[in-house]
């Protein structure tokens, strides 16, 4: 039979782990974030550790919009400017890689299309630019992305 003291100790241990379990269920891959917008605007708070890569210039991250079945590549191109483009290549629909500062753009491994962070075609067989979303940055911590065109 378990004593009252042991029961309380075990209960306290289980209760202390509950917030960790809840937190663990919210963790996302460092390169893909699922965002459910309330309107046609995604609000990203750069203070959130999930968006840490976007705090630095040339940081690039996938943002997945579940209800629209769209994935964006968000890239910080300067201290106050972000680009957000579709991650689907306009050539054959393959996945476009995140911005790579070593090559200066976004590349598609399927047929070697190459794009600027704003989606402009820089090379390869891609027939048109990547669809772009309007971004608005408050200059401090909040980035808003208008996804109404997707």
C-alpha cells in the first residue's frame, strides 16, 4: 500500500511534467512553421524562439499555411525588409530551397531554377517568378504577411 506522502510526491512529479508535455506538443521543426491566420494576414512575432532564424539578415524559413495548403519561404533581406514567396517552383512545382547566402538566392534542385529572395527568376527553366506575398514589418518585432493572393 502506498503512503499518503508517497502519493503526494508522485502527484507533484506528474504535475510538474505536465507543462513540459504540453510544450513538447507545440514544438515545430526549426525550418517549418504552421501558422493558422485569423484573417488573410499572418502575424509573426520575432521574439518567439520558433522564428529565431528570421532575426538575422539573410535568415530564411518555411511557413506552412495549412488551410490554404501553401508553403512560403520568408527571408530577411535587410534589417527592415522581408520577402515572402511561394516555395513551389514555377517550372514543375518542385520544392524550392531556403535562401542560401553562399549562392545568393533560392534554388530548385529538380531542374536548377534559381530565384532572388523576392521571387524574381535569376536563372534556369522557370517561366515566371515565384508568387509573392506583401510583407509589413513594424521595425521592431512584428512581421505581417498578407496571404490574400494565395
